[in-house]
C-alpha cells in the first residue's frame, strides 16, 4: 500500500504541463529585440490615415532616411529604424512635414510576433536604470499664475473695500506684482491702510501722496509670499502630472522638481510615448457658457464686433455668441468617464463636487429650453525668437465641443456630448479626472534615456542572478543528489514563471527588482531544503522510502506556508508605503514567493512521484 501513496492524478500533471507551457509562451517575448521607432499620433480631431502615411514616407525618402518597416497600431503610425541616429533624424523630418496637427514621438518597437501579441504576450518593461525610457523636461509658466493671483487679489481687495464702505477712485496692477489703490482723501487712505494691513498680510503696504489731491496705497507681494506661491504652483503641477502618469498606466514613474520652474518626468518602459507627450503637456479644462440668443451671431461676425459681455465663436461652420459668464469650470469635476450615449455617439459622463454646483444648478434651472455650450479651453506653447534668443509664448485656444438645449435643471451628474471621436472622449475624460494643470507647461526637452546606472549595472545585475542561481544549483545537486537536481529544475521553472507573470502584469523591472529575483532564488530553494531534510529525518528513523517522501511533503507544508506568509505581509507593507524602487522589490519578491510555492511543492512533488512513486523501492538519491 505504501507504494501507492505517492501518485498524482492525471489532471494534476495536465495542470502542471499547462502552467509550464503558458509560462514559456508569456516569457518568450522577452527574447525578441526592440528597435528604435518613431510614433505618429493625431491631435484633437486630426486622424492618422493613409495620407499621413504617404506624407511621412515622402518626407523620409526626400531626406534619404531608410526605415525597416511601418505599421498602423490603433490610432497611431509606427516607423521602425535600424539605428537611433536614423530615428532622431526621422523624427525631425516627419515633424516638419506633418506640422503641428500631429504628435511625433520617439519610441521602441518590439519585434514580438503577432501571434504572441494576439494572446496578450508582451515583453516585460524595464526601468530607466535597466533599459531606459522617455524623459520629459517641462517648463512651468509660473509667472502666469502670479498674474492670475494678482488679478484675483485686485477683485478681492476692491470688493472688500466696498464692503467696508471705504471709497477709492481706482485700483490697478503694476509690474513686479504690485497693487496700486488711488484715493481722493487722506482719511480714506488711512482707513484703507489700516484695513489692508490687517486683512492682506501677504502684501507689504506703503502710503504715498504724489500730489495735493491724490493719495496712493501701494502693495507688493512679499518675497515669502512669492516663494510660497511658486512652490505651491510647482507642487500642484507635479501632483497633476503624477495623476496623469497614473492614468497612463505607467508604474515607477518619477516626477520631480528641477530648479525654480521646471519639472522632470521619467517614464520607464513606456510603450506609447506619443500619448504620454499629448497628455502630459496639455493644460486643458472646460467652461460652461450660456448661448446668447438675444443678438444675431451672423451680424456680429460680419461686423467683427461682439455685443457687450459676449464672445464670438465658430461651431460647425456657423458663428455663435456665448455669454462671458462662466457657469461652471472644469475644476469642479471630480469624476469623468468616457462612453457612448443612446444615439451611439461618444460622450463623457461627469460628476461634480460641491464647488460651483449651486450656481450651475441655479442657472440651468432659470434657463430651461435655452441652449448652453461647453467650451474646451487649451493653452498651447509657441516657441519664438526675440533678439536672437529662444522664448516661449503661450496662446489660449477655445473651441466649442457641444451645444445642447437645457431640458431640466442639471445637478451633480450629467454628460458632455458632441465629441469628434471616442479617442477624443477618452482623452478629455482622462484630463478631467487627472485635473487641470495650474499653469501652462511646455515640453522643452524630450529624449529616450539609456540606463541611468550604466551598462555595467545591467551586466552586474544579470550576473548576480546567474552566479546566485548557479551556486544554488551546484550546492543542491552535490548535497541532495537526484532530489537536488529535481529542485534545480523547479528553480529554473520558477525563474521562467517570475518573468512570465511580471510580463503579464505589465510590471516594470528595475535594478531593485533584479535584487528581489536574486533574493527569491535563495528563498525558493528553502522550501525544498525543508522538505528534503524532513525526508532524511524520516528515513533515519527507519520509515520506508514512500512513507518518508509522503511525510516529508505533508509535514513540511505548514512550515513553508507560515514562512512565506510572514514574508508576504512584509512585502505588502513595503508596496503600500514604499517609493517606486521599493515597490519594484516588493512586487518581484511577492511574485517569486507565490510561484515558488507552486514549483517547489507541486512541481517537485510531481517529478518525485514520476521517478519514485507507484513502485516499491529501497533507496532514493537524497545525499545520504
């Protein structure tokens, strides 16, 4: 009977074979090389089609640049090149040929076969310290925020003085972040000085009297207030960029401040650099305006002058007048998801926070049956050369994306329609979810960086895995004989499984991740050491071979499970509280522990059962 206890049912062998085959299939894409590529993506309503392909081909042919191949990937076009020099030259040539209506970005194109891609088998992404990725350096226009701050303070100070019944003859803004308030009497000046000194402490105030009947109060933002405002702007910009990076699905991205007005963004292993460039650089938001139905838009367009408190737009080729009052801003939106409406057209479902919702509901309730427009506001950067120096100018583009008749008072949930495509709806929803940037940003540098720690670190990282695994393999084979060789086979399978699972999860492997794999190699073999030592102990007690094998696996299981569970708890804490690099270590160790439970227990047991199970034997090769 003892000879029959170490047998697996047929379905268990099938399961193990299925897992092994799947592991090799999903780990295989990591064996295929990647080539430098240029990716083309349309902006706003521009689409990439055959005409775009022909224009790019003609541009490359005219410049004498050869490419390996070209293919459409969804809404983008991808040219592959043999060298990075050709890639860099091609990017400039294609961008000049296509103009500003298309995004042209650097990328790396995988040579993974199509049949592997069709089942979701993609190569594992490597971090900046191993393979590199995309590096963006963004210039944040902090000065524009300061101007908006002063403009807001102007309105606030004026309203506060009126509330206090302090009369003034004028209030203006001067350069160097100064506010100037004019009075006709000294009493009014003194009363205002006393008031603003208490209320607006971030300004340093001075009283002046240029003439006998002119009294002036000058306020200038203090250096501390300026510094704090700049820091808050950059911090908000970095938080928004982090949200947008998360929306792109990039793990272990680095967003950090560089200097007084620049932010560096590193995207390791990014696959869609064109979309990343499009999403990161956009300073976009929404504004809701009522349509002016009292004046004739066509007449205003002919005369070139809009009526007071209105602005002239163009929508679907026709002029339209919108009232200047902003009923709702995009900053009040807390959730946005893209989808399709009942008419099958793309839309964005929107949910509001409490900020601004009251005015929105009030205005829509008072204007039932009247049209309301949704204006998409985007601030774009335009490079200019002034006096031989490169400068950046910002221009605001406004376009109406939807005009709809108000059917009822709108509350905290509604939808935006009239979008050109599902891709535009998805991009708009992403920007609304991630939040609008507090200031215009410009991508002043874009490059694909090599390994930040150098090729030597890559070689040393791979060498550490090879040396660590080689020493373990030799030790197990010498110390435990055939049973050690079985453990070595399971260890190799565990490494394949780790690579396969990380590839399926889309995780980014970094140098700390490789350290986690090395650590896992040693921890994975611990389970087999516990099992084999338990078998040895039972054999020394005089128990039969089959009973010893059975007891070794059964009794060591609880110890192995407890040890791995405690390690998994620590890894979960590291993942939840740690930074990007620490998370990389936690992910690889967690995956390695889970796969080692399968290979060290179930995998080795299957091999042992095949070799020794089901028959009467007197001795096994376990080093004693």
